[in-house]
C-alpha cells in the first residue's frame, strides 16, 4: 500500500498523471472518496498522463465518457449493479486495452476485474491523503 499526501489540486492531478504513466496500455482504476475529495481532479491527471488534451469534467447525469481508449465513469447516481450493467460497464471492463477510471465504484464491487488499482482519497482539512492498493 502506498500513501501520499497532497496539499492542493495541482498535486492531486500530478499524482494521477504519474499513475497513468504506470499503466501499460490498459487498466482499471477505482476511485473512492467523499464528494469533493478530488476523484475527478485525479482523473484529470490520469487523462493528462495518457496524453489526452480534451478537458475532463463531471457534468451531472453523465455516467460514461469516452476519450479514445480512456473511459471516465462516474457511478454516483447509480443504485445497483443492474443499473451499472445497463450502461455497459461489463463490456467496458472486459476490453484489456481500455484504461477505465471509475468514481463511486461501490456498486460494481462484485464484478471488478481481479487486477485493478484501488485509490482511496481522504479529506484532511485542506490536504488529501491518497492510499493506493494494487490488486
Ligand atoms: P470529487 O470528484 O471527489 O467529488 P473534485 O475533484 O470534483 O472531487 O473536487 C475536489 C475539490 O477539492 C476541488 O474543488 C479542489 O479545488 C478541492 N481541493 C482542495 N485541496 C485539494 C487537494 N489536495 N486535491 C484535490 N482537490 C483539492
Ligand atoms: Mg467527481
């Protein structure tokens, strides 16, 4: 387990950027943390690290966004595994060349691929404590 403290948004983005550099052509990153923890910020860094120059944001109600082989998925509004299946989560996860970053992955816990990266972000005042576990 790897533990990192970031002091601002930029440092969290940089964490994501570095993480992306370690993904060799595919991978699933699960991002856990409260609203405002910095999950989307970290995803912006992942996209940057993958060389995607489009802006990554989180408009309400959009669950799945695709940028070439990079997928940004936000399951915040979903209540069940069935709802996640309905948006095609299994197909997305099954293609090994996809890089998939998932916010609020709790509802798909039971179908996560054996190999994935778990990132947990805790809010500690103005700082963020980021724990990473590689499965
Ligand atoms: P989430 O997707 O987890 O809901 P966001 O990435 O959308 O969170 O928002 C994180 C918010 O917290 C932003 O407003 C950002 O400016 C702020 N923030 C403060 N400190 C940090 C930090 N160390 N890392 C990331 N975001 C931070
Ligand atoms: Mg978010």
